[in-house]
C-alpha cells in the first residue's frame, strides 16, 4: 500500500529493540543463559557484524539502517537507545548527542 500510494513508512525499533548485540555482549548473554547459539537474534547479530566488518563499519546499526533504506526509498526510522551510554558508545552518534 505504501508503495502504491507513494507513502513513507516509519518503522519503530529499526535497529532491533536491543535484541542485536555486539560480539562481547553476545558472549556475555550466552554465558548468562539469556541466548543460546541457535537463537535468531544471535545469528542476525553475528551476520550484521560480519557484513559491517567487510565494509569497514563498526557496529550493527548502520548496516540495519542501510538495509531499510535499500528496501524502500521513503523510510524515516525511529532509532533509540536503551541507555544514553549506548548512544555515546557509537562513534557516529557521539557528535549528535553532545
């Protein structure tokens, strides 16, 4: 429908709602029993980081957002962080948050 009527879409939780983790966080979550190796979020997180690494990008958010923008031209994602520290941990966000 959005394509048919040339409407924009605004996806909520565009970068996974905290389900995607970096390799260190993944291992900690697996060790704590929060995730197992076959969990879909673990597989997707690893794939996003692998794609980012091949492109010289650190983190999963830019890759997840690039996927959205490639799928549809009128996307305005709502991106948030669970804590301010997560935002400051991202090199590309530190200038925006200060």
